[in-house]
C-alpha cells in the first residue's frame, strides 16, 4: 500500500492506496497541529494504518514547518524515502508561472489530477482554507490563476469581530433576500461566494475565448451543487487523486 498525505493548514487527509489506483482505498483525517513532532506524527499515522504493509510514502504540504517530521517518520518508522511534492519533481503538466518555487503544492496536485482525470481545458476551484482557482490548458500547461479568501475563515472572522452578528453555517437561505440577521448572513456568504465563482469562470473563459471543464473540490465544494450558473464537476477526491498520480510518475524503480 502507498500512503499519501494532503497537509493543509487546519487538517491533514491521509489516503491509503493500492499501487494500481489513484483513488484511495481508505481515507482518514487528523488535525495538522502537533504533527511537527515526529513521535506524535508516527503514533498518529500508525493509528490509521497499524495493520497495513506500506511500500510508498508521498505528501503535499502547505505547512512547511511539518515537512521535516514527515521525512523523518517515513525514514525511521517505515524505512522509506518520502516524496515531497513540489515544482521540482517530475510532473504531467508544464508550469507557466513566474516563480514556480512559490507555487503551492496543493495547486500543482490539483492541476496534475485535472490533467490526468479530465483532460482538455480545465479550471479547478479548490474551496478550502483559501479559495484557489487554477487553469490547466488542453496541452498540459498550468497557467496560474487566482487565490482568494476562504469562505470558512471569513465567516468565522465576521462573527468574532462583530458583536451583533452570529456565526451561521454555510448554506443557502430560503431566499436571497434575508428577513432576519441569520438569513442575511447566509445569503451574503453563500450567494456571495457563488457569484464570485461565477465571475471567475466567466472572466477566465472570456480571457481565453474558450470553455473550460470546471472542477470544484475542497471541503465546501459540495454545498454549492445545483446553485451555480455554470456546469461543473464536483470532485472532493481530486487532490488525493493528484497526490497518487504524481507519486506514480516519480515512483522509485
């Protein structure tokens, strides 16, 4: 089995893969906090995969402070080298980016997965801690994109920094016109983010003068199903697919 990690600012997703599939056979999640301690990290991982025989170890991380611990645990606990995903490994895409070393590995992984799984001209919207938009052309060129605030942390900030506004879930209210404070906030966030994504898709499509296969992923993506003014695929496993796809390209012989 292959272990793959998507290390985010808040949480880390752990995929357990068969060698011949990019779709994880099992998926776990744990808090990223504390995983800079190799002993704690090894204990956490062993709790997920105590009975599995692990033959590969790969991770994508936006939290550089924990990367060293993942390399240590791969080596000491599993006797394996860890593949750290970045701009300098073998990719199935070409990076048209001014400073590739500054490109987040999460966006590289999503672009690689879009190329592998969908082909054609793709636009990936990842709704996680931040909202990112990545453009991948049919010839495999990663064109860059957009980084915007994440809906979750923005909603949390609004409730904490305003004394009279309550924290509400991200969901569509009965009407775009709220008749109470909670529904007004729901409308602002839900329809505001939907309109933002519609604007991004429209402006990028106009810039390139072509249509795109739009792929939504990330923790909030499913909540917008059926509410967007453009056709899209919702693929919550896109990042995990990309991690394994890039491992396969770089797999030790």
